[in-house]
């Protein structure tokens, strides 16, 4: 599912994109343990996740190993207390807070502060 966001300052789930808050959806549109793809104003995509505890995370949706926009379809998990998403293609795991690849220290993806 891809959601097209709107610029706003309401109490919706918001991402900090280049210093601007971008409302992406109502919290009820997110399911614990699943992600959605969000189209950003510049054409990039973000993957937005809500974990089962209700915390929201956002990262770049593009898998840097394949170039495919698929991370929103990845599986959520945790390693050493750190939340991650595993790419549905090659299964590399990305820390949802830092964007660091847990399987290749030389690779990092962009994260977005989610409110």
C-alpha cells in the first residue's frame, strides 16, 4: 500500500523530512508489525512502521542492495534490543532507529524522525 501524504501540522503520524513535518496518515492506518510505503514530495519513498508496542519508525523504502523499493514489506524484529526491518528480498536487516545495516557495517539507509 502506498499513501500520498499532505503537508500539515495536525496530530497525524508525521515525518520530519528535510526540516518540515509531513503528515502521512492517521495512526489507525498503521498495523503493529507491518509497514506502509509513503510517497514523499520529491518523489522518494519512505517506509513507515508501527511496532507492536505502538512506536512509529520511518526509513528510506529503497533496499540499497537491490535498488528495489520494498523495505515497507519487510519483517520487523529486534536484535540486542534494537528494532529492525529485514528486507523481503535478500533479508539484510536495517536498524529502524539509525538506518545501519546489521549485516554489513558499511551500509546505512536514511531514517526520518516520526512523531
